C-alpha cells in the first residue's frame, strides 16, 4: 500500500516505523519504487553536528597556524643590544610596532617597540642593518575566523528566540482558553435513578432539565429560565453526582470545570478563561455549565487584611458580568457546587445570577439505606447482611462515606479469601470508618487492660440505667486510632434536636469512665481528658447558647468570628465580668449535679460494673445483646417515643348560656 503525505505527522514530516525509529518524508517516487519515507537523522541534530565540526576545524587551524608561526620573542632591550653588538643582519618593521629580525647565525626572532624610539632608524643605519617594511594583509579567512564566534552566538540567539517565542505564543494562547470539558454521550451515563434520596434537590433539578428539553411549555406561561443553580451542602453529600445526573438527563451540551481552573498566576488569564467558557456555551446553546468548588474563585471581594483588586477578584467580576450583564446568555444555565456558602460574594447569590440554592444535606436513615442499596449492586452479599441496621448505625455519614463503607467491606472479605460480603465485614468496615483502624497488635499490660475495661464499663453501664439515651451498640477495649477503648451507641432514629434531659444524660455518660476509675483506684488517669472536654463543651453550650440554665432565655455565645482571619483570633465578650462569673457558676452547677448522679448510680451498681469489666478483659469486645444476657437485662425492643400532650390534662372551660331576653328588652334594642 502506498503512503501519502497526509499519513504522516504534518508538523515535522516524520512518522514512526515498526521499531519506533523516526522516518522522514522524502517525496513520492515517480516510478512508485522509491518509498516516500526513509530513515535519516533528525535535521536539528544534523545542524548541531555541522556546527560542532566547523568549530573543531576552526580551532584546529588556529592552533596549528599559531604553532607553525611560532617565533622566538625577545625583549626590546635585548634587541637593541643585538643591534649595538652587530649581531642583527636584517630587520622587517611591521604594523602594530612589531619587528622581525634575523641574527648572523640565522636565528629569526621578533620583538615589539614598547615606546616611540626616534633613534632606532639611525642606529640601524649606523650598523648597516638591512631595513624593510611591510603592511600586514588581512585575509578573508582571518576575517571569518575573527567573526565566527559572533556569528555562532547570534545564530544560537536567533534560534532560541524563535523556539521561545513559539512556545510562549502557544502557552499564552492556551492560558486564555477555558479548561472546561464537555460531557459526551460516550461517557458513563448517570441519571437521577443512580442518586438515592435528596428528593427535594432532584425535584428542583428535574425542573431545570424539563425547561431545557421543552422551554416553550414554560415560556408560554410567562416563566423565564433560571440563570443559575447553586448546590450547597457538606462534603460528600452528592453535589457533583447530582450534576452528573443532570448531564445524563438533560440531553444538551454539558461543560464541567472547577473554580480553581480560573485561578492563574498571569494577570487577566482567569477573566479570559471565563469569557472563552461562556463564548463556547453560547455557541452550543442550550447548554449547562457546571463549576465545582465555586468558593475557590467566588469569595467575598475586599475581604481579609489586604483587600484590593487582585486577579481572583477580576475573575469573579467577569463571572458576574457574564451571568447577568449586557451580553445575552439565553439558554445557558450555570450550575455550581460549594460547601462554603458563607464565604461567597453577595453579588453571586442574588436573583438573576444564582436564582436557586438547592441544599444537598446529609442523608437521613431511610436515604442511607437507599444509598447502601445502590452501592451494594456490584457486591455479592450474604443472607445475614442487614442494610437497615447499617443505616441506623451510620448516623451523620454522607453518601461518599457509605460508598467507602461498602468498598472497605469488600476489601475485608477479599482478605479472607471470600467472594461474598457478610454482616461481620460490613460492621468491621463501619467501625474502621467511624472509629478508626483497630490496633490489635498493640501490646498492653494486664494492669492497663483492666483499667481500660473499668473505664469503658463505666460508660457502657450507664446506658442501661438512664432513660434518655440511645441504645448501646458495642463496647471494646481494643485500641482504635488514638483511643484505648470505645463505647458506641446506636441511635434508633435520626435526631435533629435534643432536649435538656437527653443532654444531661449524655454528660453523665461522659463522666462514667472518670467515676469508675475513681471508685476502683481512688484516682483517675489521663484517658479521661476527652470525656472532660465533651462534658464541659456541652454544659457551656447549654448555658450560653440553648438557654438551659438559670440564666434564662439569653445567648452569650459569640459567633461573630472574622471571615478570613480564622476562628477565635478576634474574640470579644458581649457581657460583663459579673455575667461571666454567673456563666461559670451555672456550668459548674450542671457538671456537679451530673457528677453526683453518676457517682450514685455506679456506686449502687458496683457489682454489675465488676462483672462487666472482667468479661471485657476476657472477650475484649461485647455488644448490646451479650451485655443484656450477662447482666440479666431484658432484650431491647424499639419503642417509639410518646409525645406528651399537656392539653389533655386541662379541663375544657364551661361555656355558660346567655340569659334569654324578654320582649321588652328586645323592643328596646
């Protein structure tokens, strides 16, 4: 098969042969026998070789020429002595004060006149020395040899300038181009069916998709297409996944980029990329632009210590103009995602730019179960896997955490040479994510293990003697992360608010380990530091934020923290020193009362505390069912909490019938 010139690289007239060597275009043959490509050296390498050979020849010529023309050089005073003694027979005076002379013995030498000597010619005439003169002829080769270094220097400078100018031209042209990637139909398609939960968020986005598919149905009713949709939520809740689902559902052009792609070291490059991005969007309208991590470029202007008009602010200004300026953006919807809406510029959040703010929050218990069902599609589960129990025991996790949970469970199963995932693998993966990696290899003495068991037993036992706590899930003295032991509760349902009784009981649970150590050993250890911190923080917030103390319905928490200076750098008190003293007294009052109740419970249940402790030392981990059997408690049964209705206790007020009016009173009226 004949090769055409179009089959090779048009930039450098090259192609690769079967062995990976370069072949260069030498033109098609008239008779068809000569191949259009032949292997030869790179032209750039050939040019460098020619320069190297030229330099080598030049230096060799200069070296041998200087060696062949080497003559004895004598001082001028020696030359004068030779003349006065009659040893010099002939003298040739050249330019640049150079004198070549010949002695009577035939030796040739030369010297230079360091000063203007007027008596030299008279002396030579007196000694009958033959004097001749000549003008030094400069050959073309000598001129070239003198100019050759400059020619080489200028040539290399021009070559480097051309290469750098071409590179800079390409670099500058690429810097101003948008880095947004277009979602193609060949990509893995994600739809709303692949997104579990987030019903309200999907409803808002489905309406946007419908507007793009059939805009006439909305415009006839006088509605206009929204300019922007901002997805707000904690990390890992599925904001980017929802954007992929919109791309899969819409069927229109979809460009996705990141806020950091607009940040560049060159002034004006970010704004140029914004202009190029919206220009591409207008050409492919209707379309959707998705900007992930908008807070990287959309922070409040003029904030911080320096303020000023920096590159990021110029880029933000260009985004504001493109979204709602004089230029038409009909059919272009901007979607963005951020987990820091508090730092965004107010001009971004106003209607006309981001008309809608869709909250993508952490999933509730039912949504977590639905998310787990999606992620276990590619995993073969055993019959004992209870996804509802996993969802109940993973409160506060995001969709990304649940996806990681399923993957970690599959890894645990693979380590055991299994092809199926059991409930044990799922719980081990959940404990690893929520509690940290179990450090079973950590060596502990029997005394340390017993002290840790008493500490954790003090926490666990209170779950069975307090009424306003979530059920206990497991207690372990196996170190996880930096903790020597853990006590984990399993909430029945997601709690969005907590009352004072629940918070007080939780403070008592945090004190359980401290009180247990004090009862058994008469002293406590440093392992109670985190418990003390949790209890103190809860008590302080009860007093200063939630109005759960004798100070009443007053907020003493200072939440006016600087936006760009970091937290707790600039704090000020909005209350007097006397009020601060009262706050401290209320905090101590809550903690002291909780400590008294905790000590009373564990003192009365000391026998149960010892039994639970030694069982922990033996088995290292116990779950709720094992503890109930061990201590003789009834099995746990989920019971919905009853909401007390105080209106039932009240008596309905008696309504007295109005007295009947006689005819005379009626006539008066």
